[in-house]
């Protein structure tokens, strides 16, 4: 007998009486009569609570009492699906089809199973049949079709069906998020911006549409426009924690860390147990050079989620800033262990190892970063610098040649290489690489002085800059 208030909340008292009566029947091992609709409601009560064994009892009893009804065969298939028993689900749906070949639920579920089992053509075929029987539930079919096409990586088709969902229900939040995902996968962020502008024209009070528009602007590094879109989202719904969080990240991208921190606190007020948000507060404090405070927030995040690699990484960065390289290395190793495909984590670990004079291990970590992202110019430059410092110029020049072969048209690579060469007194070689960088992209030459501040004292470099400035 159920007695948990949490389980009964939201259910009609009559349904609860039916559940009680069903449990009495099972306990007494008797056979009571229930209307089919009543049994379906009892099934839903158990299924929504995750009580699958009891739900199965109801479905089996429903088939026994209503052997010519498709409904309880579909309920059995629903249970099979939740257990990952796809073949059994197909069998139960086939039985249901005998008695009700026009069942919307039958074809919808069969389509979803085909999707889950990697057969998108059959999934679409069955969902198209479901569409014909869906009547006022056609938006559910469109959502299912969109899901199939997303899994099939046919994103334009997915967008088509998501638009149909939104035409019927402009407030369909999941559809809005899925549209954003599709445009990102298509690498057509401008298309996403146009879509959300059109959606906002139809429904200007959709905070989710404004939010996704802001995310698109962020993707294009149009941060001021992103902030404006986030502001509209938050005017409409100031309880949108994601909007506060991503607005904070936008401020971080603009190096406005105080504003970012304020937004992170707003997000935390709404989700005080969200480890990612607590970690975000740590990032803001770290950027504001409040390193000790940042450590506290990173640790709070890890108390909630010990597997949050960003928090371990944050601890590692903070300890490095404090000059505590052993603790920095320990935490960065944990971050790398949790996210071995992060080139940024490997790079930071390499830097900490190098500062701790563990040169050989640092080389391995730099190489790991480059193995993940061969275009990680900063890692290539740092490793070149380390080779020169270890008096291994052959290895440094080999690394440079590899970069030159892989990135012949990337000015930033040549600017960084020139800076490393200049630092180690290879002035003539540095001039050659600087010249190549200036030819490719003169406007970025200020980056070079960031990499090599001592270059302002070189008459040859200043003369070369004047030559290309006047061309």
C-alpha cells in the first residue's frame, strides 16, 4: 500500500482510490473488475513513479481482462522499451496492431524504437504513419521526426520539423534548444540568428528564443549583441538561470570580471547546488586575482560534483598562480584524467611541470596537447622555447618545420615562432619568420610585441615593420 505523500501529489483522489483497490486485489489474490480507462490510469500512476514491477502487473492484468484491446499490449511495449528490451517491445506492438491498426501510439512507439536501434529509415516510415493518425497530437510526431533526423545527422530536415512544432506551439522550449543545436552542427550560426529573429517576431516574449539568439551571437564573438539578447531574455524571465550563467560567460569573454561575477551570483541564487555555477564563480574570482577566494568556490563545486574537471583545473591554475607547483600539478593531473581530450588542460599541466623543472614530463604534456590540436600555436611555441632552453635546437627547429608544413598560411604561428627565435638570440631567423607573418597579416603585428616585448628595442624589426606599414 502506498503511503508516501510525494508519490500521491498531483494525482486525482479517484485514481488513488483505484490504485488502493488494485493493490487490495493483488494482496488478496482475488480478481476484481476494472474499467479499461481506470486500469490505464493505474498503470500511469505506477509508471510515472518508476514502479515498473507494479506497472507490469497492471499491464498484464489489463491484457487478461481486455484481450482484444491494443492499449495494454502497447503498455507492455512501453515497459519493454524502458528496460531496453526492444525485440519484446516489437512483439507486443505487433500484437497491438492486430486489434488497432490505426493506433497513433503504436506507430509513434515503433518509430522511436527504430530510432533507438539505429534504423532511421524505418523510424521515419512509422512516424509518417503515426502522423496520419495523430490528430491534435501531431506536434509529438513532428518532435519525434526531428529527433530521428538529428540522430541521423540530417540537420536541415530536423529544423524543418522543429519549425512545424513551433508553428503549433511557439513555447516549445526543447524545440528551440534543438534548433540552436542543429544550426551549430551545420556551422551555420548566421542561419540560427535569422531563425531566432523570425521566431522572436512571432513570439517576442519567448525568453528561450532570446536566450538562444544570444548564444548564437556568442558563437560569432558578437558579445555586445549577445549581452543585449540576454538582457531581453532576463527582462521576460529573470528566473532563467542559464541566461544569467551564460551572460556571465559573455562578460568573461569581454574581460569584465566584476560584471560576470554579479551574474554568476544571480545564477547561483536560482541554482545553489549547481556545481558548474559554483565553478563559474571560482573562475570569475580567479580572473579578478582573488585566488584564495577562488580556491574556496572550486572546492565547494567539487563537494557537489567530484568529477567536475573544470573545478580541478581551476584549483590547478590557482595553485600555480600561488607558486605551489606540486599541488598545481596534482590537481591538473586530476583534470586531465577526467577530460583527457582537453588540449587546454594538457597545456596548463605542461606549463606547471616546466615551472617545477620537470622538463621531460613537461615535454610529454606539451606533445599531448599538440596531438589533440596540431593548431595549438601557443603549445607549439612553448615547446619550442623549452627545447631551446634545454639546448636542443634541433628538436626546436624540427617542431617549427612541422608547424610550417601544417599551417603555412597562419600568421599567428609565424609571429609566435619569431618571438621564440628572438628570445633565444636567433635574430636573423626571427626576422625571416616575422617577414612571413607580416605578409600574411600585417594588422596582427601588435600580437608579436605581446609575445616578444623585447622586440621594441630591435632596430631591424622596427625598420621591417615600417617597410610593410608603408606598402
